C-alpha cells in the first residue's frame, strides 16, 4: 500500500473514530440548551487560564482607549468585571477551540480529497469513494454549524457581550484592522448590525416562557435599543466635523457599555428583563436609516460547500473522461483560485436573497413594528 493510500485509510478510520465521540459529548448540551462556552472546561484549574490573559489585555486596552477619550466614567468599569471577562473568554477561547475540534475530521477529509483529485489516482479510487470523503466534509461542517447555533441559542447574553466588545474594538483598538476588502465605516456598520441581531435574538430567547406582558416589555425595550444603536451609528458616520463625530461617538460608546452592563450580569442576578437604561434611549427618533445588509450565516456556510461540490464534480469529470490528461490538477487549482473570490462575493449575495426576506423600512410617523416570533426565529 502506498503512502497516499495509507493516509486516505487513516483519514477514513480517524473520521469514524472521532465523529461519534463528538456527537456523544455535544449531544446533551445541544438538546438541553446548556451549550455555554467554558461552562465546564473553564472551571478546570489547569485550563481556566488558557487564553484568559489575552482577553483581559484586550478588554484593558479597550478601557484605556475609552478612558483617554471619555475620561473616567463609571460606565467603563463594566469592561473589567469578572462576569464580562468570563463571557468574552468563553466565546473567544472555548467556542473557537470547540469549532476547531468539530471541524478537524472534515479538514482532514479535505486534505484527502486534495490527494484524490489527481490524474494518477482516479483509476484506483472509484467515484463513490470520493463521495464518501465529500460526505465527511459536509457532516463535519454541519456539526460545526449546529454548535454555532446551539451556542447562540443557549448563551444569547454572552453572544451580545462578545459582539458588543467587538463593536467597541472596531472604534478603538482595532479601528485600523478592518478586513482587506472593506472600509472601517462598512466594518463598523456590520458590527453594529450584528449587535442589533444579537439583541433581538436575546430578547426572544431570554423572554421565552415569561408572561406576555414581560415579553412585550423586553421586545419594546430591545426594539428601542436597536433603533438607538442604528441612529447613533448613522450620526457618527454622517458627521462632517471632528467635534460632532467625537460627541456622537461618545454617545454610541456609552450606549454599548450600558448594553454590556446588563448582558454581562450573572444568570443568578438577573431578576428583570431590562436591556438598557432608559436615559440612554433619549432623543431616539421613531424612524432610523435602513439596516446594513449583512449576509446570513447560512449563506456564508452553504456557498463554500456548494462551491466545493462543484469543484470536486469538475475534477471528477475531467479525471474520469481524461479530457485534460495530466493537466487536470493545474486546471482545477487555477479555477479554484480564480473563481473562489467571485463565488464568495456574489454567491453569498444571491443565496442570501433567496433565504432572507427584504428588510421592512419603518413608516414615517409610526412606531417601528415589534419583531415577531417568526422574524426572530429567522434571525436566530
């Protein structure tokens, strides 16, 4: 048996050895709604400090930046509290490690597919074997997506906290680290919109089972907080002078810090459905600019998988027919490099237009409609 075939069989047995163990470990938290990052491993003495110093440095840097621009404010003290550090640490360290653990068998299957897609191995490996490894990739990707949704549903407050810290970082410590194909303004808008989505999802999850009056109160408070976030972000990005921008940035930062104050409360201390203090929602208009269009997580996951399927199908067709001969591998690699950016840019937009309804603009003079259960489920 060649080294390549030995590796392929190793991946085959490794996937079947690890994936059932993953299902056993994660099944109960997924079904029971207790999938909070770091809930168990974060308490182990030898592991609880893993990545925590980095999180503390991140939050300390954000607090230092805000203190330099806003002065010593009581609202900024929340950035270094123990509950907030625990939530950010769980999402920044334990959630990422869990996703890497869930995706590892699929990544090895991708490596196996890369070895199979060569002209010299098509005759030794039938098409059904390639389909098996492709199924390995899809199952591992599906488990990773399920874990992401489970974390968002089981720990909506922690998700709000992690995204809110990201909003503050996009204006302070990471303002010059926007994605290569974006601008700081577009990046900040996307981060604020992610926070709005997380707040709506949190309102639906945390008020489930409460009396209708409590659910309605939390929905109204969340809707007002979302309008305030979008309105203040629009003011920041529409300011012409430095003084106006600084004033609007101060209001936005204090609003986000106030959101953190309530999202980072320990669960045992939560006795109400408050989302933000009422004084932070003053002067918020009933109508705000339309939300920034953000592709859904489903579209961002499905498009790469569909592109991978198309690429493997093309490689299988060229290899089985022998149309390209020894140039099969270079052609497949060249097409992947050329088409991947286009698939990511346009494929996500097209697929998202089918999976997500167009946003409804609030009518002038009327209160923004409350998010319905179906709307919140789509956001979740």
